[in-house]
């Protein structure tokens, strides 16, 4: 017996039991807060005319899309119609679908969260246009819910980090002479964006209202093979990318063929998913894994026939998605040419690849790709992979009492070993965090004075200093610093729930990518982890050499990865991405992990003075704080 499409989750993404099939009213609300003198709250009209947002939501533009000169933004209505192969289309809500701007006064400080600010905006809009909300109560139960209405709120904060939340219940009342009042309670999923939010992120956040999940938490963040990766928050451009095949299956927008994974299987043809070919994709499954782990083959191209909204996809070829139940994210792309998890390289004719399972064991099945007109032919064969002996995961134990430590490792059998004993005084006793950050590098951080050191632990197991990070460089209240892989770092403060997603480049220069403001998004820039004073020499005890000032380095212009995991919802990049920047969450997103409740993974917070840092050749390092 073979599994069915239902076993693979076809159509399981629902909102209040309703699939994203047919149509659903979309209401765009413009919310304008008072400029507080920082220049970060300009009027909406000063950045885009009102017609821009009407076109963005409901227009019928012809590619190429552009933000200005001419004003020709992509259309959310067209995007979801195309992406769903015509099965789902947002429509104008009553009142024309676009209302505002509503003058909201000063933005609350501290920020109460999108849940509350959305409630305030909906209440203000309901006072002016009650029929807009009352008319969407299709089941007449006096509750307007996420299956009845989509809401997108545009805020006039220039650094706004997009998110999606269920608003706190908002009451809308219609008063009319000689008849009883009509009243509804509005509790929906609200997509919150800013005036500089690009089309990609606006579509990303709105799709969460249909049930989509973020996919930027693995490897290279699945950048650009799917809308659910991360992207710039403030690039204000019009780069569109389709949802991935897994989401289209889960939303009920396509019906892929199901093929058992066998070396003797006949070649298959993989074509673009479309209304004409809803079975263009192929699921590969194995009886030993059933539906707990499987692969999806998807044909994608930026120049697809009648597909204007996938022009930003990362290439022309085949995508290989691997689903693994219980993983975060649950599905990831295996990028060419080596199957990098979360990679965005597409597979092209002439290439071949031995499919690996999530546990790094091999399927022993090799796929070979060939052109078949505009499609891709996939052939199967048996191949034993070369034996790969991974380097054991290494650990650092450090004591805050006397500065002694141990370098150890853990083998594949889960056994701990001591490799090198480090004498007292090796480490400064006030290092609050010691974190492995990839490429055998280590970040030492002190909350006492905000200084740090970037060091290394090469294969000879000898600690080295690479760069001094002087006092005052870091905020002093970071309670957790976590490596996210791919040279990305998450700084988190339990004091006020804010954070920073940063990076470290090959020259050991630290960069801020995005500020995460969970409870206080008021536009004060004190949340940045790196204040970039002139470097002074401040090394680990008695060791190391000074390096050139980080400010002399070229800035890192990569935008954030993941929404907010998860994609705190508001991340304002410290270094804004260029118009053509592509990012990888919480990202962050949107890498995320931005802590979007119910949609994105929440950032971990930890306290303690003794740490074990992992250095793994096979994946990103994850530090464990031991209290």
C-alpha cells in the first residue's frame, strides 16, 4: 500500500477549519503615527501615494514591477491567484479594500506589541467605517475572524520590521437612527508592515494569515527558492518569489505525483506547477520512512510561462525539498551542487545527486537530471556514497571561578572525552558567554563592560585570539548569545525582550543585520549590539594582538535572514540592504529567531556563567548555557 496525498498533508493548512480556496476579502489599513522628531515617522504620502497601496493590493500590473519611476508595484491579488494556480484570490473588502490613513498620535512607548497596536488601528478604522467590518461577518455570529477577513496594516515607521499576529479583540459598533446598534468583535490575523517593506515581505506576512510557516531556520535559510525564507525588511523593492511546493501541497493548491524511491524506478518528468499541470511536482517516499520523511522535486524558473510572480526565484532548474517531521523548519531545500541544507542553488541538466536523509545517512539512490524541453527528466540509480568520517564535535568547558578550562569532544556514540586541560587563568573570570560561531571561531563576551574577543580553536586544539572587541562595543545586558550558523549570531536580552541579529565576516569583523524589538519598538537605536567605538586592546588574559578598527571595514549590506523566527516581529536593520539584496526569519524575520508567537520560533534566553560551546563540522554550532 502506498501513502495518499492526504497522508502527505495535502490541504491540511487551514484557518479556523477553512482552506485558502476560493476568495477572501482583504482590507488594507494605513496607520499614521506622529513624527517624534527623529525623522523615522514621515507621513505615508511622503514615501508612497495612496494609489501605490491600492495597486499593491488589488492592481493588475504588467511586469516588470517597480516601486517608482514608474509606480507599478506587484499585486497581492495577482500573486496569490498565480501562486495558487487560480484556486485562491484575495478580493476587495467592503468600502473599496483600502482605508486611511488614520492619524494614531504618538506611537506607544513602550511598544505593547502588534496584538495591541492592531487592535487600536482596527478600532479607529471601525469608528470611521463600521460597515467594512460588519459586512464581513458572513456567518452572522457577530465575530469577524481570520477565515472571513484578511487585514494588512501599513505603518509609517521607516524601520518597521514586518510580522503577523492575532490582534487583541476589537469591538466595532455601527450607530444609526431609529434602529438598534450593530456590533461585531474583530479578531483576525493581522499582517503588519511598513512604508519601506518590500513586496516579498508583505506577501510573506499576509500568507501567514492563510496558515503558512517560516522556512528560514536551516542552513542558508532557503533564501529565494520560497516566499517563506527571509528577505530584506526595508529594501522597498518588488522582487516576487512563489511559495514552495510543500506549502502549495499543504494549502491544497496542487496535487503532485507520488513515486516510491527506488533505484529501478523509471525516469520521471518534473514540470512547473500550474493550473494546467497541478501534478507537475513529484513526491519521493521510502517505505522505511513512510510520510515522516520524504523528498519533493519541483521545477522552477524565473521565466515561467504565465508566471510573473516567480521572477526572483534563485535559478532555472530543479529544486529538491526534504521534509522531516519534527524538524525546525519542517522542510528545507537541498541546494546544488552539494545538497547544502537551506541552500538556494538549483539543480540543472547534467548534474546528479545522491539523496541524503536528515540524519546524514544516505538513501543510496542517485538522481540524474536531464533536459526534457522546458521540463526536467529525473533518472534513478543505485550508488553507495563515499564514506565520510565526520570530525567529532568539540566542546569548551570554562570556569568563572579561576579561569581554568578543558577542551573536550563528543563522538558519534555520544561519549565525552577530554582533549586538553587548560590551567587556571586561561580565561577571564568575567566572560558571561563563550560561544562557538562557526569556522572554528569563538566569541567571548563580558556583560561587565561590553567588551569581547574573537578567538579560534583550530584542529590542533590550541586556543588563539584573533581580534579584540573593546569595552562598550556590546550592550551589557545580553543574557543569551547564540550561533545561528552561516556566521550569523543572535543576541538576546531578557531585560526588555529585544535582540540583534548579527554576523561575522571572514575578516572577523562584526556587523549588525537587524534589531529585534519585542517589547519596545519605539525608534531608539540603543538596542544595537555593536556601538562601533574605536578599537582598543582588550584581550583575554595575557594573550592576543590588536587588530585594525572594524569601522575601517566595508559595511555588511546583507539584509536580515529569518522573519522574525519566526520572524519579535519588528526588526529594523542596522545596515540597510541594497535594492537587490537577498537575505536569508526571527529574519525575521523574519533568522529569525524573531519570536513571532504562534508563527515563528521564540528566541531562547539563558543565564549562567559556565558554558559549553559546540563546534560541529556537520552543522551550525549551538552553545549550551549551564546555570
